[in-house]
C-alpha cells in the first residue's frame, strides 16, 4: 500500500466506516473515494455551467423587454449583442471588440468594429448598455421574483420555441 493511501485511510474514521459498510478492500475504498470526488467535481462544473446559462437567459429576457419598450423589433443577434453589452458592463462575461467599445463609450472603435446589423442598431445597443438592468424594471424599481415556469415561458418566447 502506498503512502497516500495509508494517509487517507488513517486520517478518516468516516472512511473506515464506509469501508466496513461496503465491504471494500483498501484499494477499492480508494477507487470509490476517487470516483466520488470526480462526481462531485462534475456536478460542481454543471451547476456553474447551468447558473451561467440562467444568468445569460435573464440578460436576454431583459434585452428583449428593453428593445420592446423602445418600440424596436430586434433580431436575435441584436438581442444577444445587447445582452452581451449588459453582461460586459456588469462583469458577468466579457463581450467582443464591438461590445467592449460600446461599454467603454468609444464611438470610433464601436463603429469601426460593428457588423452591418449592429451598426444599424447601435442606438438601442448603447441604450441597453447604459440603462437596462437585470433585477430592475424600466422605471428603476426592483423587479418581483418570477417563477421557473414564467422564466421558461420568457425564454421560449425569446427563442420562439
């Protein structure tokens, strides 16, 4: 038995109880603990990934609401760019060169790095970057919490599911 295994087995009464309950050899216990650790790390990764997706969906929903409040029928691309500008501003995720320029209020860089669609919609993108806030309504008041079903309905509407 190697030193690492001996240290693990000696340092934990909980591990000894587990070994007895499952009738495992020392090596089998080590493998069991290793696999359990991998599963915990995998679950942590997917929780982080899912939480990031949830936050992105909130920004997309706010960008959609913001565009509609200004009477703008924005494409999915523009909604994503608006959300990216908001997330960059809030340090949730960092956008590309166009979004970085918008958030920095660098008009020359924004115009020179914009694709034709972003250039045509630069006004609503800049307004969203400045004024659209996740967690607040259009008047600046805190938004009430929404249920998962309401959140799912908003996502389905955004992506026309």
